[in-house]
């Protein structure tokens, strides 16, 4: 496998890689599991999980990297 030293989180950043219906279903699943399991699922603890920021990146084309931005988005979704 060829290594690419120029990789970054911003490569190919565009909207709609994950369609809205898939995004909505995955966010709903995060919400359901967080509530049912008191802030965690089989993948780990919601506060340290990267699923929600990744879904935002792939659906909305927004890169969320700053800890305060990540916390705000997670709090909005998981509250």
C-alpha cells in the first residue's frame, strides 16, 4: 500500500458523502443508545466517541476539530 504523507482531515471535504436519511438514522441510533446505556454504547463513551463528528464531516461537509465545537455538537444531539 502506498503511503501518502499529505493526508489530512480536510482532503475531499464535501457535503453529502453520507445521505441525509443515513445521517438521521445514525444520529437517532446514537441518541437512543446514549439514553438507554447512560452515555455509552458498544463503541465506547459518547463524550470520547468520534462517530458524531465523523457523521457531520461526511454528511454536512463540516470539519469539527476544536474540543469546544465537538462538545457543543454532541451536547445538542445527545441532550
